[in-house]
């Protein structure tokens, strides 16, 4: 481990350590541990003169405020801080408390090909792979490649004897028309809550991101300055602000008339099968026909490395509550998901243990395209939202692109022209 200590225009380096540690981290984490150590004695350090004019101090870091602690806000804060910004993230409840903590965490390389989100999805899928290597994602948040199947299920049909070799053994319900729609090269998964929190922990510990709990009341922009007011009296100044408020953008009067974002309520169920080892790493996308003339559904099932199985579906248009902690699932929707799970596999029936019954709101736009960019007429105010069900997939590339836009003036990882908020401005 290395340690760097900056003092005016000089750097103190420990010759008994290898490499360098960021200056702000050494202040917050290393100094208390070393202060009582003999290694902290000045005689054990060498002085290295910085290669800069001692009359010119380091330029101040760009101060960026990020509003929203979901996957989009956290990814943005992570990549901004990694590029050298001084970042403060404001979240009204807790990190990944809403859709980012209750999503399926499914990742697909090419499922958006041919549409406006294609470049974003491909870049983000590859970034997920890189982040998993950097953060030990396999162990820390359940990153893994997996196969993906499409299946038709008719609830009223009886299970036919004889198995199709293309269907995993644990899927023992009345399924038919199995089709592989994703391979380990093109589909993967993360545990979204663990992923988002892991990235936040990294940003705080290594890049000095500050996290503030509070509800954003208003944002003010001026010449070269932005101010975020938080309920309860908190005032935060910065050089730029990124609003990653998800469906709560619709509650933000400053922008709701310009950027039209609404919430789609989605339900999910998390089960623990009695025999967790029987469940293979195969994501399922179902065409499901309920008995007694019910409406067709498209539920999804994602086994996780934790041994849990995630089942989602049953979406509806509802008003987004002010507080994400107020979101409750509709009992009828949960009952339907339980029936779907038990029909597809006996391993997901009554003997399985219910770990969570939950709902969240997905941020959607009128044209089904995310909004990523600087707000017209509000210099230094940026927005990133509207990712619908692909927020976990597209979070990393959105955050990386936003960091480039804020810090460098343009994005190179993804062309953001198609996502610009300017498209909503009436001509």
C-alpha cells in the first residue's frame, strides 16, 4: 500500500511503501492509522519536489453536485470523482433504495441494437465487465455471465412427460417453445442493490465523494455557479449539478414542464428455493397465458448466485409517491407472480421461502429514450434519467458519459446528441 502526503508544493513519499495513494484519501483514512506508528517519523520519509512552478498552486477541483442515489446518480458520481471532480451526492433516503435496489439486474449486449439506445447499451455492457474486474464483482455483487431462454407457458396445460434437452431440469412446469435468446457472451447479471452500493463505497473510500442525506428542494443556476437547496436548510454550492432523480424528476417543478418523465410501477418477488443448488444460471423470459381467459403476460425470472430467484412483472401506471419508502406492492400483483413462479417450476412453489415482496417505479419518457445532457437555458445544470427497465444496464456508460460532458465539455464514450434534453424544447 502506498501513501502520499501533500504539503504546500511538495510531496512526501514513504520509501518503504510501493506506489501512491490519492492525497484526499491519505488525509481521511491513512493519517490516523500512521500517526502513532514509527513509520510516521519525518526521518523515515524522503522529500520529492513536485514538477511544477512553486508560485502556481494546484488548480481547485471542479465541484459537482449529484442529486439522486440510484444507479445513475452513483455511476455519475463515481466517474466524476475518478476524473478528479470534488463530488457531493445528495439522496433523500438511502443509496439504491428504489428501483436500483429492486430491479432484476439483467444485462444484455445487443438487445437494443437497431434502436437509439444501441451505442449506450453496448458501451455500458462492456463497462460492467470492466467494473466487475476492478471491484471483484463476482464476489461483491454477484456479477456473472449467463444463458437466457425464451419460453411459452400456458397455465391450464398439464405437464407433458419427456423433457426437452434445451430446458434446464429445474424448469419442470408446462413450458414449450424453448429458444435461446442470449449466451454467456451477450447476457449477464448483477445484484443491483449490491452493485450500486459497492460502487458508492468505492467512490467514497478512494475518490472522496461526500454523501448527504436530504431531499432536494430547489436548484439555482448563475454565472459559473449552481446552488442546491435541501429541505431542512442545507445549502450546497458547486460549479455544476447533475439531476439523476429517476421518476422523481416529475416532482421537480423546475424541470417537469420541460422534461416529461413519468413512473411505471413494477412488481417483483424474491424467493429462496428449498434446494438452491438445483437452480442453474439461466434467465427466463416468458410468454405466459393465465388460465380462465386471463390477459397474456411477459414475466421474467432471474436466478441469482446468492441462491435467490427474482421474479418480476405486473406493471401499471400509478402516481409516484413523494417518498420512495412509501412504495408498497399491490397484493394482487404479488399473488400473480407467486402463481407464475410455482407454475414454471416446482422449486419455486409453496416450499420456497419468500425473501421479498416489493415494487418500484421505473423512470420513463414519452419517446422511450433516456434524457442525458445539459438542460437548455440552465448553464451547468445537467440531467440523467428516463432509462426505464434498462437503468442497471445503462448506468455505467451514462455515468461515464456524463462525467466527460461535465468535465471535458463533450462525451467520447457515447454520442449523447440523441439523448439531449433539447429535444423536448418546442420549436
